[in-house]
C-alpha cells in the first residue's frame, strides 16, 4: 500500500454480553498490519462484565479505543449509529465482539477501495466456526447482481469496510424493530438505491462464531424481518413484481424442524 495514503479507519463494534470472547476480538483489531484506525465500542446494556472488559482495553489503549455506552439495550442498528456519531474516519469498518479476523484484513480491504473508487463497499467471505472448529468457508462473489438483492444480503456485514460518505448519504442504519437482525441488508439496499456499489473479495479474512448460542438467536420473528426487507428491496430497486414471491423463502426455511435447519445451515442452504 502507498505509505502516503494512510486514511483513518473507524471500526464500529457494538458489544453485548460477549465478555468471554471480547478480548480476542479486540486483539484481532489491535494486531492489524494497518494501524491508522480508531476502535469505537458501544456497550448495548450488557448484563455481564462486557463493559468492564472493554473499559480495561480502553484505558490501556486510550489513543486507539473509544468506549461509549447505551443507557439500556437498544439493538444493533441504534448501537452502530451511536458508534457512527463518534467516528472520525474516512472509512468505516465493522467487527463483532465474538468473532475473529485476519491481521491483514484492514490493509487488503482499504487497498481495494483506494484502487477502485467506483466501489463504496467491500467485504470478504467468512469462515464459520463453532466449538469444534471451522465447518464452512464462504466464497467470494465479486460484484453482486442487483437482482439478487431481495433474496438476501449481498455482503457479509461484520467483515465489511465502507466509505463514510455512503453512510452519510443514507443517514446510517435505519432504526426500526422490523429491521433487527437485517439492519445491514437494509443498509445495502439504501446505498444501492442511490447508486453506490460494492464488491466481495475472494479471500476469507473474517471468522464468524456460529455455535449453538448464535443459532438460538435466529428467532422466527427475524425471519419475518427478512421478508419485510426483501420486499423493500423489490420496491426500492424497481425490480419485477414477481420477485415478491421469492421473498417468502425465509418463512419456508424458518418452518423447518430445528434438526433439518441445522443440517441445511451447515451446508449454507438455510
């Protein structure tokens, strides 16, 4: 990377009841090969000692870490907006408090965006791991087909890096109960609707914890949120009306027995 171009990256991390894994997630950020970043953590009303773990790091690295806190649990979309309000970077990256990422992630994502001004979003495939290790690795896809936007999010959220101007242009994340767990998908739809585009790299630079605790968070009401956002994509992107039928897929998958869903999910069908 051209050493002259060292823009600031603001890393947004909403943290909630992740005290056991937060330290490893923070270390992944601190150990990046690209060091011009600020890590902004917002505790969303944790019931464990997540805030205390984060506070120890913020005191140890005051020049790198900003720690804020919601007065009560507000959800990820509100929490990430709270982080955005404190962000000074030209580029915005994401990280979750129970995941891991490669030490070259920021360097490679930023290099791509600097070399490709036509794109505002870059993400990478993810490695999915549980208590037994990595069980699946996603694939890169280049530039997503806009016609697939109603069927699911085209970018993995946590590994992404986005130009801040794109966040500003759409007003950040939309805060609505109907958008919980799908706030990122809706964000991409808003950005695409006004002309921004993104790209998925081939290399998996992020590892997502996908254990039983993560699976238990996939409540049926969030399946309904997926249908809602899928329908918004059809409308906002002016796609053919028959796509509305395709947006019912999350409900069908959500009605499957848990054992069947787990098997399909492991093979990236659910």
